[in-house]
C-alpha cells in the first residue's frame, strides 16, 4: 500500500515508517516461536504511529474520500430493524469512523483506508432473519386486507380499493410458492403491514 515512490524517502516520516516496518517484520517472523504478545503489540503500535505519520504528510486522495462519501450514504440508509444489536453497533461504528475522516481538516491516508474498509464490512453484514411472529403478522395483515377489499366497491371506493389492492399485491410479492423469500428483511415485512393497514 505504501510505495516509496509516492513519498519523500529522505523525510523523517518515511524513515520512521521504514524503521517501524522493519521491526514489525522481525517480530512477525518470531511470532510462531519466540515472540511474546507484548512484543507484537508494541511493534504494532509503533508501526501504526509511523503510518499515521505518513498519513499526515500524505493525506487521503480525493478518490478515496469520494468512495467513503458514497459508502457512508449507502450504510446510513440501512435500517436498524434488519440487524441484530451487535451488527447494528458495528454499522454505527463504521458510520462514526467515516464521519470522523470526512470531518477532518486533513484526513490521513491510513484513517481513510480504515473507514472505507469499515463501511464495506458494514454493508456485508447479514440481515437478521424475520421471526415466526413477524411472518404470522404479515399473513394476518394480508388476510385482513383481502377481507376488507371484498367489502369495498370498486367504483364507489375507487381510490381505497386500488390502494389496498396494490398493498396486498406488494405483500404477496414477498412470497414465492407460498413461502417467504430468503431475501425478505424485517423492514420489508413491517412496511408491507403498514401499507395494508393504511389502505384499510
């Protein structure tokens, strides 16, 4: 990631980075046999500080900041209802990390890379599966909607009739061969139920 051609190799920042990197490589080679966790942690901290030093002298490129902005928009649009508490906490942490980078006067390269990775990981987190009670509630809403639809007059109650028909059709679209699709999220179910109830 860090190419000498991109930096001033005579600068103190590069010399500190090169030294920290060399020490980290030595510790890495010893991990399997002689090195202790404290040695690894110390080398990691020194290397991280050195990378931050490089980041100060070489800020995050614009293309990376744009990518972070796009990733932040996508992650911010996620619904907390679709995730477990642990996964949602990870998503919020990714958002905070990205916002910190974008709010910085001179975003560091390593911090930007970390924020970009956090956003990517956040988008890869699995959705929480709908519960049995949520599935039952959706089925009940569809049944109630169909019952209400039969009581409406297509001509006299035109607006409500078509709104309810669309809501029921959208809810039924969440199923395939009578089984809820694997891609259906908790928020999809909640939105479908709300649409039917609003139309009734």
